[in-house]
C-alpha cells in the first residue's frame, strides 16, 4: 500500500471517528430530552389486577 493511500485511509478513519462522536452526543441528547412514561403497560395491568381482585374479595364478604 502506498503512502498516499495510507494517508487517505487515516484521514477517513479520523472523519469516521468524529462522526461517531457526534452521533453518540446526539443520542445522549435524545435520551435526555425524551420523556419516558411513568408507568408501562405491565405495571398498569398489575395494578388493575390487584384492584379487581380486591373488589372481588370485598364483593364476596359484602
């Protein structure tokens, strides 16, 4: 491989490293500014099941 090709590859690698750094910082920004739901569907289902179970038990003894 000639010196010219090596220099070109080194420049391209440096550019790619810079792009990766920019992408990583943008991903971190997106993660930081994206609101996450407080409750996911599994939690809502569990709470709903507990409430329905409690109502059934209350209904049995009412």
